[in-house]
C-alpha cells in the first residue's frame, strides 16, 4: 500500500484473508490510492507480468521464488524481507534453482535483510 501511495505506479496487493482485504480496500479509498486489491490466494491468481514482486511474511524463499516466477516480467526483480533465517533460506533455494541475489541490511531490524532476486530465465542485470 505504501508503494501505491508514494508513486503513481500500478500496484497489485494479494491478500487471502477477506477481512484484511476489506481493510486494504478501505485504506486505498481513504488515501486515494488506485491499488488493485485481490482477495484470493496467490496460487489462484492469473499470472501477469510485473516489474517487481515483493512479499512480507508469506513463505520461505524457495516458495517465494516459485510464486514470483509466475509474475515477474523479463528483467523483473523479487524483493523479499527476511529475518534471522535468511541464509538458511538462501541455501535451500540455491539447491533447487539458479538465481541472482543481492542482500541489503534491513533499516528497521538488525537481524533482517532485504533480498533482491533475479530468477534464471528472467534475464536481468543486478546493480
């Protein structure tokens, strides 16, 4: 929601909990956001091409990469907030697939990181 408020970009929010989705719709209305709220599970969404896919507290990294791959446009980036188990999740994901990764320290949690991920087959260059 914050991204849709900060910039005039096409933002899609996926929330399977109906009460939370209703809350997000109300917030979007109150702040004048054009965010699209999808009250479904991510597995049920029809894929579309997105430049950036992000998630918070959704799944371990290997599963996040599966979800993101369905939605990332060529050259797209996955941005995922991870906590203390980030390196374990990275190691597990690396056993299953090829991806490019940059890790950035979290500004709000000393034990957290923001992972910037490019998925093999989604040609891109990391900066």
